């Protein structure tokens, strides 16, 4: 279906509330995995720990090694003590941040917000609102501390709001969520994302070792995930939705591995799919002078997209009316993905960030 006539309502479905996963399974690789083969449209039911059975020597399995910032902010207005919640987006310069903030009352330039630590205690850090733009706030934070240092002290795990809502009285400490909401292969030097590459949450060190020992080539890339990736499409048609740009880097060895691939290229997560499909085709045999390919991508993959670099993917079950669901529909087919999701619901798969997985094969 051409993008310009794809109605957002076509990406809708109904999910029983109890199928929203509010915590991951343990161990991680015991999560269930629906295996879909595009060639014959067959479905198998397995577990992530079985992943190596579906891979072949020479395949490339591509991971997003980004790490998650403790980017969720909770604070109180000074002096009214009204609650404010939000998300750190990026550090513009020392003491200047770009944030998303919300409060029960109106926020305005000059407002001061005292940040609370994960235990709910007041911290010494106080934000002053400077200006708003496109639904975000530029804020000033006095002092010489970097954003990373401040967030380690007062930031919380940026879980999707639907997980917090669905938990109800099931309280989980932020320290536990910080552990759960991170891949075992996350590179702390790449701690710039405000959301996790959730397909990667299913991997354990033992599963990675088993896969690499089977002749599958592991390839690491990085895409810094921002909140717009997961923002629902609110426009009547998908073509009217605006994707915001996200930064990516591909090391020289990854470029060479992908250019010289002998088998299939399988992406771990939709962020990897977007990154790889943003690269030139054919891939350069040599990387650029600084040893990597890098840039920004605002690519939105929808039905009708012709995949150039990706043959399949491991992914989670995504929210309705999301660009992530549109991406999976682009690979599988819109009608087919609706039928697959209905099958997953019948079999009581767990959905969304802490949920089960789907493996899409050629």
C-alpha cells in the first residue's frame, strides 16, 4: 500500500491489558519467540534461547550497542511544590539542556524546578526554564557538573509510561529497572539514548557466546535512540507523520563485514533496521577517513519500502499506530502482520518493551 494512502487507523489493533509486560522474564533468553518465515508464511513457536537454531554459518547478526541514560526527570516547582515530570533529551552545552517536561499547571519561562532523586528526596539541582520550542524546553542548570554526572545522581530509568501505568500497585525499584532496561552488550561509552533497543533485552552472555560459536558473525553499530522513535502516529495518514533525526555510527570493521557478507543480514531490533537501511547502496568497501560511517537519519520505513541491506530481524511486539509497527509491516506485509499479531494474542504472548520476541526470516 503506498505511503500516501496508508491510513494510520490501518496500524491499529486491540490488545488485552494483561498482555502488556510490566517486567521481563528471567533469564532473559527464556522469553518466547514467534518465528515467521516470509517465504511460506509459516509460523513456529519457540524461545529466544533457541535463536541459534534459526541462524546459519555466514549470517551477520547486527546489534545496536547504545546505552540508556537515566533520563527520566521528576521534580517539584519552587515554591509551589507542584509535581513536574519529564525527560532529558540532550546537553546543548555545559549547564544548558533540552528537555521534555509536563506538569499539572502551566509551565513558563523563569519557572524553577527542584529535581528529586530516585528515592523521592530533594536534590541540590534546580532547573530554570529558559524557552520552549516544538514541545520541548531549554533549561539552565547552574554549576559545573556535566549532564551525565547530574543524571547519575537524580535521573531515573526512562521506562515507557505504559509500563508504569500497567504496574498499578506492583512497585519495582529504579535500580532494578535500570538493570532490566539495558542490554548485556551495551557500551557505556555510548550512553546517549533515552530508550532501550528492546529486542536486544532478550540476550544473555551465554546466548551470545553460543551464537558466535556457531559461525554467525556479530556486527556492532550504534544508533542513539530518542523519544520520537516511539511516539504514536497521530496524523490521519502515515505520510503526514514527521520523524525526527537520530545520530548513528558504523565502525569501519562493521562496514567491511556488511559489505563482504556471505549470508543473510539479520537486524536485532527496528533501530538497527533503520540505521542499515539509511546507509548507501552498495556499501563502500572502505570506510571514511575517521574510521567509521556516521550521520543522522530520519528515515521512516513503511509498507512499500524496498529493503537493500536487511534480510530479516528479531523484534518485539509493538504498539498500535506506531512507526515501529509500520516498519515491521513493511517487511512482512500489512495484512500478514495483523494476522500474526492476532495469532500472538491468541497464544498469550507478552507485548511491548519487556515482552516476548518475533523473529522474521526470509
